C-alpha cells in the first residue's frame, strides 16, 4: 500500500465503510425481525443498547419491523 495513491486508498476506506454500514443495517434488521432484543444486538456488535437503538430504530420502524419493548 505504500506505493498506492493516497486518494485511492482513502476511497477504498470510504467504500469499505459504506459496505460495512449496509451489512450492519441488514444484519440488525434480520436479527430484529427474528425476535432479537436490543441488548442481544448490541452485545453482538460490541456497542451499547442505546447506541444500536439510536442508530437503527427509526429505520427499522420505517421498514415495518415490529420492535420488542422492554419489560
């Protein structure tokens, strides 16, 4: 990579981030559609329940996913 143009390397990083985001979105949606809880998803991703909820809840609701309630 040392000989690679920094612009190409940075573009590759940006593309990988977009791909990772799409993969995460799909995996979280699949997990929630199969009944996973926010804490289960958060643990699998290595983040807090609040972080995963903040990032994905609105999109999942818009996609018609029934979200589990606490309690």
